[in-house]
């Protein structure tokens, strides 16, 4: 028996609750893996910017390998059993546990890089795998012509949640003042766990799950899911258009994830930004990302998912070139700039102003790129196979997710240059952009 996609829309509350899932999960990505905890891990806990960036890169690559191995099989299991929420619950619990463990990331303790790194891996796997199953609900709760809007609305909600979380971090930093024990940075993990526990509840309560009446035993779900996945893999040549898109997404998404993850680490190492400045940087970037995500949802429905993604990738490529073109004494690679003044104001140097300009372009483009990519796989997936294809979507998003962080780590250590390490993401962005041109935006016919 094949699970088919439901033609009925969820209620407005159910759709809003689905979008609130992004809000619930975003502080982990915004506060922990991007702007606050990641630079703290690399530059304060490990204590050496080069070794710290390499250590962080390898936590991300390990997460990517695990997600790549798990996601397609578990997605196929969910399609076989019909229900997605039990899987979401398990992986959200892993995210909660991994975040809570970050409290023990004490400063100047490089020997903690391994255990804290494994906590990050646990949290990242939990977050990304639960997103696989939440994404798979999208085609079942909204009409196809409104998928782009709801996907963009979800990303926008996520960015708003991340913005508020960053604002709370800055308010706490202002209240605490200088803190040698770095309590605030260590609290970002447990606080993100608490935020998650509160705001993910509406999705579980109000968003309908598929095939509630089907309660196959877990072992049977695994058997059926495994058979279905093997069948799909054998027949991927019949889904060549969707396969091409998955490969393109695998490449450009890896580049985007890497520049987002390492942008704050690079800025902290280059300019010596403290937590307060990193928080302000994150807030400004997120402010620009919010309208980009909402606009991207509208453009998705008007221009199509593919064109929206293409425009966004082009913007991210330009932004990345500009970001890596800034160092402590130059902008745009060759233009000299005055040395950084330790007494300068917020973003007070020419280098920081140029860096911020390109970072804001990145922030504006990353929302449409992520939201329209999520919608596009929903438009390409055959009827009744959305969970499986969203599992493959997660696989394509993570199959090479270990490659960009690993490349960053290896190049950073080999050249002793943070800039050259980060610059390698351009390879992934440009190659994915070129491959996307060959994709047709049309739903594949299911082959059984």
C-alpha cells in the first residue's frame, strides 16, 4: 500500500504551527552554530583561531556524514509508516540534549574540544534530521500553488526567532558586563534548548500528521522503507531531472552553509570582534534576512522556485567574494586599508564597513535561496514519495556537507590562513549554480 499525498489543506493554525517549527529551531543555528557560540568555541575555548576554526570545521563535517547516511533511509521509513511526528520528536530530543551540554564549554580549555564537539554533532544531527521530517509535511498541509509562500513564511519566522534570540543575548551581555568565565556564551546552548521545548509544541499539537490511522510496527516501517529506498535508488535514472537538482543543491547548499557557519568565526579572527559585536553583527544580518525570506516566498510563487534560487545563488557568490576579499589590512583583495585601531567604534574601520556591506547582501539572499530550494524539491517529488525525496533532499544537502568544512579545516591548517580556508566555498557555490541551469521545474511521475 502506498501513502499518497493529501489533497486537503491544514487549517491556518496548523500551517502557522508548521512555520513556527523554524522559529523554534532557529536559535540553535543563529546563536550557537553561527554568531555567538561558534566563534567562542574556536577563539576562546580552544584559544587558537587557526586550530579552533579547524576543530569547528571537523565537528560540522562529522555531522554532515552522519546526516547523509541516515536521512534517506529514515525518510523512506516515514513514508512507509505515514507519520512524521514521532521521528521529529526523537530528533528534537537529541537537539535538546546536545544544546544543554554546551554549558560545560569552559574558556581556555582546548582539551574540551572533543566532548563539546560531540555535543555539537549530536545537536546538529538532531536539528537537521527533524527538519527532514518537518519539511516532508509541507506538500501535505498546503496547496501546491501556495507552497512557496508557506515555505518562505517559515524561513521568515525562523529569522525573526533568531533575531529575538540574538537581542536577548545582547541584552544579557549588557547586563552582565565583562565576564571572564564566559557564562553568557556557555548559556546559549541551554537557553536554545529551553526555547525549542516551548515553541515546538504547537507543531505537535496543531499541525496534522499524515496517515494517523496507520500504525505499522517500527520494524515493518524499517523493512518497507529500506525496500522503497533501494527501489528508488535503482530507479533514480528515471528521475534524472530531480537527481540533477539534488546534486546541484548538494553543491550550492554546502557552500552556503559553510559561509554562514564560518562568517562569524572569520570576522572574529580577522577583526577581533568580542561577543557584543558579534551579536550586533548577527542581529543586523538577520534583519536583512527576514525581508529576503518573505520576499523569496512571494518570488517563488510568481517566478518559480528555480529562478528564485538562481537569483539568490548569484547574490551569495558576489557576497562571498567580497567577504573573503577583506583582511585586517586590505579590502577587495588589493586595496590597502589603514591598520585596525583598537579604540575604533563599532564597525569603525573601512575593512569592517566593506565586510558588513557584503555580509548584508549574503543575509538578504540566503533566505530566498533556502526557502525556494525547499519548495522546489516538493514540486519535483513524485506523488506519494515526498518523505523519501525530502530524505534524499537532506542527503543531497548533507552528502557533501562534510566536504566544505573539511576543506576549510585542511586548507586553514595547511596555509595557516583563515581567509584561504573560507574562500574554498566558492567552488561549491559556482558549480552548483551552473548545474542548476539544466533542471526543469516539473513534477516527476512515480514509477512503481
